[in-house]
């Protein structure tokens, strides 16, 4: 017994010796410039550890001490990055829900410690959804390089493929969508020789041909009706071109576009003459009560000479889910003639309070517009404002709401201006928005080395269960259900 006690004591001494004491550090009266920037952010209690490092500072060791305002501590030390054990991190956040944790960072270089001003991370009392689904795509304009739709558990660093285009070579996969973040109802497009639209409802997978003799193109941008009985789609004839200007790369535009609604139970596409005009109609979304269809609309201009005149307004039309009929009047909510700008990606919060949208100088493919920013429309009083809390000097584009409407995720090209990354922010009862935080990765240097952009990040309430082999088999077959026009 004495021998075991002796060895245990030796082990404790060795383990304690692994961490060097931060003694008499030089105090620096500024927050550390960490990568990613997590200083002062608000996070859900279930988020994975916010691991970080330093971008432009050389150091021999990094020491991080985290203390919960209510209870709990974490202390780590490393030569390269600050990585926190998931279990310890999770316990600390849960213990301090509705409060904050204080982070003290010290760096050792040239044998001397220096300690930065401690910063806070705020732990929201509001939960966030299980995870995110997004497309990872490498840079490219024409060739379908490797890409896929993936899901990420927000409480850990686990990422799994839902579908990768390597299963059916030469294909492009895009436009994944779920009914109010429910993974049991999913829409997904696969383009190419074996293309189809996949719908999976409660585990049943079917592949569809969406182009009809009476519609101008296949279905593109989807949005589910809250009942699950309908899906709103745009039908777009899309082209792309390249700018001659050095500060602009590419422009994606529609030569024609309409809006339709698919009746899932009856296999019917519902149309209205008001939604298939000479104007460009696109990006349809249903209101949370399912009785309003929002969409974007622009007057038609010649693409070659007037592409900068193509500016989309935010519009709406009533919809009767009992009959599948549209209203007789289109209302313009925000006019491009008034703002001089163009709106894309309208997304109402599920509590019915807000509608978030992207605004750029022209066009509807805002991901290629450096000036694109997020805006928030208050549906209760009709006021709209730019979301300065989350916008940057670079592109902000696609966005999605959590199930409880307390969080939103958005894509941004801040950082290097080239790759799209997912950021998350919270919104409280009064509409106050927190500083956004970058989706954490196990290695905080991940984004500096990854050659993939995160495209269309969407919240999911639970893991997505798609049988990839079944989907591959169905895609390689020629069997498709033809959507019919009512």
C-alpha cells in the first residue's frame, strides 16, 4: 500500500510539472488578438470548445485560465494552440448558463511571460439547435470538383457527409432545405447527367423530375411550408459571366425566373400568373403561419448592357394552404426603386417577429458582392435596419434562423475575402444582436488551411439520416417521378 501511494505521489508531481507557472508576467492592458476572434462573444451552452491561437505573435507557450462567474475553472497550456477538453468545457458552460466566463491568456516568449487583459464570453440561457448542414465546395466556376452536403454536431467537432458528389461522378449537389430545421423533411438537388430533385419525408426517399412543358426550368431555390404539405421553389434560367474589372470576379444572373409551389401530397406544381411575369421572381419563402409567400422581384433588363439595373424588391402574396390558391394582389414591402439596392435571401424568423435579408448594389447572387450586408425587417412595425453588429467590410450573404428564433447563422467572407465561413450570433427579446462567432474547429488553424467554402449553412434540430447508397442507386437509375402542373 505504501509503495502504491509513493508511485501515485510521483505521478502527481510529474503531471503538475507539465504546466509551467505563470510567474510575475508583464501585464498588457489590452485584449489578446486571438484567432478566431472570440473576445466578448455570446454563445450557447452546448457549443463545442472555442479553441484559438494567435495569428501574428510568436510564442513558446500559451497559457489559458478560464473561470466561471458562478463556478468552475479550466486551465490549459500548450506550445501552439489553446484547445479545451470537450467534457470540461461543456460542464463549465452548463454551470454558467445565463452568466459569463472570464478568459485570461498569457504568452511566453524569450523566456518571459506576458499576460493580456482578461476578456469575457457570455453564456446564453437560450439553447441552440443540434447542428448545421452545409455544402463544402472548392473554388471553381465550371467544373464540378469534389463537393458535398455535410452535417456538423455543434456540441462537438463531428462532421459527417450527407451526400458527396464523388458517389455519382460529374454531378453537382446543392440547395438542401429542411422544414423548419426538421431533418425528417428534406429537399435536395443533384445536377448533371444523373440529376434529380430528392425529397425525403419521414424516411421515404423519392427522386423527381421538376421541369415541365409549362415551366421555364427545373426547380431551384426551395423553402418548405410549415405544414410540410408544400414546398415553394423558384424556377431559374441561370447564367454566369466574368467581370473585366480587377476588383470584381464573377456575376451570376437570371435570364428568366418564376416562382411555383409544389403540393407534396398531390404531386402538383401550383402557379399564378402574378408569379410568372416578364419580371424576375425568385427566392420564395413562407411565413411561419404559412399564409404569406415572400419573394424577390426585379424588372427585366438586358443582361449585357443593363445588368447593374437589375435590382430586386421584397414582395409578398397571400397563400391559402387549405386550397393551394394564391391571392390576387402582390404587395411590395421594400422597393428597390426607393432603396436603390437589391434584396436577396429573405428569411422570416419562426416566431414571426423578423425577416432577415441580404442587400447588395444589384443582382441576386450576393455571395460575389463585396458590399453585400445583412438587414433585419421588423414584421411587427415595418421598420428595417442594417445589422451593423454582424456586418463586415466584406461579403455577408446567406443566413438561417434557429428553431427558437434566438440564433442565426450566416455566411461571410470576412478574413481573406475569398472563402465563405459560417458565423453564429444571438438575438434577444428586444432585438439586440450579439457579436458573431466563427464556427469553432478542433484545430483553430483549420480555416487557414482549408480550401473549401461553407455554402448555405442551415440549422438542423437532429442528425440527418439519408441512406447515401440508396440515393446513389436511385440517381444512377432512370426512374424519376414527373412533377405535374395543376
